[in-house]
């Protein structure tokens, strides 16, 4: 089964939502917090997605229900207030895979343009080290 975390415009409806529910394990359908603003629209327009090192870096998407459970578990634990938690799902996928699955769902080919790692670091020295 393929895994998916959906961001972009933050909502699915009609045929696309039914297809997601039938063919994919949906990790999160979000409103507000977004992985990348306008991602779905960018894919649909056929625009290249610029990914560092061709999207080989890994992500661990989390199922929205598991995230909600973790949040609710903190409600009665004052020591957890104002803390930051790194919460992720059990499965690991490349960022490229995430975008390719979105393309499948949107019935379009995803074009990926590489941002070489050294170019990224030149633009973002705060992440070097």
C-alpha cells in the first residue's frame, strides 16, 4: 500500500478524495499547516518541483489520527506544555516519492528539477554544519 501526506490547498473532495481513500493509506489531509503552499496547483500546471538533491532526502509522514492522539495525550500532562515534540510515522519515504504519489493522485506526471546540495547550502548557510 502506498502512503501519502497531502498538503497544498489542504482539502480533497469528490472523486479524488474517494480515490485516495480506496487506493492509498492517507497520512494527513490538512487545513492551515501546509507542506508547501500551492503544491497541488503547481503539479497540475506541470511546473517543475525544485527538490534538493532530486528529492532523495527522507521524510516520515504521520497519519493524522496518530498525530491527534499524541496531541490529546499531552492535554493532562503539564510537563508537556510549551514543549516541542518530533512526531513521525513508522514508514520512511523519499521526498521524491511523496511528490510522485501526489502526481498519481492528480493524474499527472511530476517534473522534478534538482537543486544541487552545494547550491542549496550557498543560499542557506544557516543549515550547513
